[in-house]
C-alpha cells in the first residue's frame, strides 16, 4: 500500500519527468577541456567527510596548527631580536635568499611582489592591459571563448575580481552588456590576486560564455570588451585572423540571454 | 570497477577519467536539470562539476564515495549557476490557469505547471534538498553528507522547502478558485 502523501507523490512523479540523458556536447566539451587542466595535488589528504565528527576533526587540526606556529615563533623570535648576542649561532642566513628577492619566473596567484621585491599595490587599469580573444567555440546553445590578458604598461599591476563583458558590433555599437545579463563586473572573488608583470611578462586567462542570443544579427566583426570592477576601466579585445565572435543560437525568446565569465581568471589557458 | 577507475584517475590517468565522466554525465545532468529547470544552465553546471571533479579528484580519499562526491560538486555548480543570474526567480511568469476550461485529462498538466512555478520560487538550496530527497531518494543523513550540512539543517531545509512549495501552489490556485466561485 502506498502511504506517501499525495502531494509528495505528485512531486516525485513531476521530478521523474524531464531529461535523463545529457546532450552529447556536454560530454564532448568536458572530454576536450579536462586534459589541459592540471589536477590539484593534496600534500595532506583530509577526507571530504568523516564518519564521526568532521567539525571535531577539523578543530583538532586547527588547534595543532596554532600550537605549532606559536611554538615556532617562540623559538625563532628571540634569535632575531637585536642585542641577543649571547645565543647560539643562527642557521638563518644574514643575506636574503635570491629566490625571495629576484621573484619567480612563473606567474603565481596571490603573488604580490615585483621582481625587485617591492610590494605591488596598484590595480591594473583598462588602459594598462592588452586583451586578446584566443578562440571562440560553440557548444549546444552556448558560445564560449578564451581571453588572454597581459599588462602592456611599464609597471607591474594587480588583477582580481570578475570583469564584466560587453559585445559591440562592427560599427562600435554596444549591443550586449553582462551588467544587464547576469554577469556584472564584480570585486568577488577578492582572492586570488594575480600579478601582471610589466611589458607583457606573463598572461592570465578567463573564459567568457554567451547563451541564447535572440536579437538582431549584429554587424560584423563583433568585438568583445572586458569591464574591470570598481571603475578601473574597459578594454576592447583584439582577435587574431580566423577567430570570429559568433552569436549563440536562439533557444527561445522567453528564455534569458546570458553573457558572463564562465571560468574565472587562471594562469593557464583553459 | 569504479573504484579502480577513480584510483587511476587520481593518479592522472586521463583515459580512466574519461570513462568516469562518460559513465557519470547523464545522471549529473539529470540532477542539475532538476535543480535548475533549464537545459543550458544544467549543461553548464554539469560541465563545471565534471571539470572540477578532474581537478580535485586527488583530494578524494574514499574512492567508493565518488558518486556522492560528484553529486556534491554538481549541486555546488548549480548554486553557482543559479547565482550567476540573480534575477532568475523574477523570470517566472504567472499565467492564470482556468480550471473550468481544461479537460480532465489536462488536469495533471495544470498540476505540473503549478509545481513548476512553485519550484522556481524556491532558493537553490531548497531545490537541492527536494531533488535529492524526492528524485534521488536520498534519506536525510545522505542529503546532509552530500551537501556538507548537519542532518538537522537538511531536515529543516526539506521541511520548509516542501511547505513553501505547497504554499506557492495554493497561492497560485487561489485566484482560479475564486473565479470558479463567481462563475
């Protein structure tokens, strides 16, 4: 005998309806994209859930970490204080390590010192940046493209947050703006902060996405622009020969058009 | 067999992950679709979840929990996808259903339409618990583990989501009833 309340049974029946097979392009896109994405290697593997008291286990680790840091500080600090000449010779070198002052040759998220060791606090302006659309591809109902950003100014600067995206037609008329389509420029996420070295010394990438465009066919060539958060400016991307920004197919005028950052900043091309 | 594939994929074996992704894509999409109620967003969420799975697979310790872990990633990707457009609840169009003009065979269609409208008014978190419970058949403990929330939170979320869904459906039905009364 079925004792489930009628409403819950209706709800279950309703949920049962609907697609159970993903469109082929879903898997094809994943299979094409994942080999280029590096896996995160965990030094200490903590189970994503534990049978007994996940919170308790985490708290133990946190307490152990605080105790270790405090003990380390107590041990090291007296040796670093001036005038403490009676102690044993320190193993810490008196000159800074070259690795700390020369900077890394590979870009690093949250790296915020310049090659000379000076702290970089200046955010990149739109006018500092060179932006290029590397590719623009189609999936079911979607268009997405990789955008490369470099710093063409003479000083290193910082990028964080999520830029807005705009599309302008060949006559320069702005016809789509993510600020109105669910993907406005945002200071979130505030971290990681990416350092762009002067003179195009390194690059960062993001992936932009467009779905369900039901408007008029824009005059070619369509240009894409990034709008930096907190009024830092806007920069129009260039596109190499052979890369054309095409519109996503219209899947229904009643459904929304979206223009958004599909994958956030990364130091490697997606 | 799946645990073996997970282990190989954790070591960076791309063929093993491709096999896992192929085996998981349909049920991930089905889950995402039922939470988001939009095929394109569901497709995006599924892709994000599977790419995130590849990226973070080395951190998964218990290989037998791969399916539940992937469901968690799908739900999270749905949250992200849903919040990408904060106006999503405002897109619900209220189309009055005139029950007096529909035949008996179409009543279920009207019910489904009401469910669709009511469901779209729920938050992504509420949708997720409803789908995990009523579609995948997860008990509260499994929902809590999948979403990384206490069992009590899962219970109250399911309770309030169901109540809100019921209330939304009844609110939708009210104008129709009053019209029927005056007719």
